[in-house]
């Protein structure tokens, strides 16, 4: 079988739509559903070209349709377990088999960080959720709902849940939202009669018999803990990249985010760039391997930027292929 020009390991098909447009590619995400994090974000109000917004699931389905139309071969439900350089060929390992290509784009996204609170693991999926989708929001109708987080994803979830819930309480560790959330979201949240923001607070424990029933919320200034009744807790406290499969050759920071471009030459990172030319933007410490989207160090964590980087990576792959 002829090696594809480019292999995209991707959990964000919006990136692959841009990739597949210019190069016939093979697209192989992990076993998590395609674009899962994007689909979980129920409604996008500020995505270019959709003045009334669109749902995350709709955006993901549109992107997958584009991937197919542009002729990419889609390999689904495969766990990527490793990466190897074989001369000028890059190989992604799937356990029992592997796929080789002349270039590789990593767009594996990130996974939700886990909240450290007593009882969470037992009740995960039973009233405690990382992320929120449309079906879960509809089930909260008439209930009190708690959301942990202070970034845009938490704000978007609070607004979505407020369409159904009797009351939404946003639990925030800091004393402000301005440093972590977009102003348009803050304005909508503070003006909503059904959303309450509890600053300088954190969830310390959850309890329930088979399903969430109570939360313990501690005031970080006074140390006082209050028990509140609720059957719904949604957690948005950041994310971790899925990059352990890359091994030691691809330089990452202490949290696992992939270092790319000129950042590879900074003294704060291992100096592993092997060529005399400078690395291309988005190129990793392994020539011909690029990273796009949330998986990159200091990425914007926005759909629009991920799409742009997907398109940019195609241009950079062309430049790389011209050097070999």
C-alpha cells in the first residue's frame, strides 16, 4: 500500500478538514469519539460565519462530512500507543499494526483534568460530569445545578444549563472572572437572573447513594463549609494533553504539551532539534512532525485557532516535503 503523504492523529476533525483539503491524508484518532471535547461544548456563539451560533455537535458533523468529501481515509476507534521515526518515514503505532507516512500532524486535543474532592470518582457519571452536552442540560430542568470552573468552557456551560435549570451556581476558586473568561460571557452570566457566582469557593466533597445528592462547598477565606443539596455537578477546571504515546523524541513541557517552532530553541526546553535549519512554525523536535490545536504549548484553546493551524500545517508540510 502506498504511504500517504500525511498522517493526522486527530481528535479535532475541524483540523483534519483543513488538512484533507490539500493532501490526501489518513486520519486516525484515538478511541474517544471524534471531536468529543468540541461536541461537548453545546453552543458556540462567536465562531466566524455563524452569527446566530451553532452547536458543537453540528460543527463536528459538518467537519467530518468535509473530511470524507475531500478524500481522506478515516480510521476510527483505534488507540494510538506509540510513535517511531524510521529514517525519513514517521510511523504511528496502533498496537497490532502501524501506519507510516512522510509527515505527521498531531492534533489529539486534551482531556479534562480531574477535580480532587472526596467521593467524586464514585459518583462520576452519576450526577458528577466532566463537561456538559445538550442531553444532560435538558435533564436538569427545574433543578439546582453546580458548575466548577472560571474559564470560557465553564461560562458557556453555565449559560446553557441556565436555559433549563431553576438555578445555576458557578463555583470559582478566585475572586474574579476577568482574568480567565471572555468579557461577553461575564456580561451574560452576571446579568442572568438564574446564575449565581460563588467566588473564593471550592467543592471539597460530594455524597450520594448511587447518585449525587449533596455537595460540600468551602469558603477559601473563612474556611467554613456549607452542605448544599444538588443532583448535578459539572466540572471544567482545565485540561491535560494526550501525548504520552509520543515517547521521548518529541519534546513536551512538564504538563505534556508539545513544544513547537522557535520555542524548541529556547533554553528552557531540551535542545533536541537535529537540523541546521530552524524548525518551521508548528514543527516539533522531530522534523516532519507537526502539532496543531490544543495539544500545543501555549495554544489558544479555541476552535477557530485550531482550524487555522490545521490549514497552516498543510502549507508547512509542503515546505517540509520540499526539503527531503
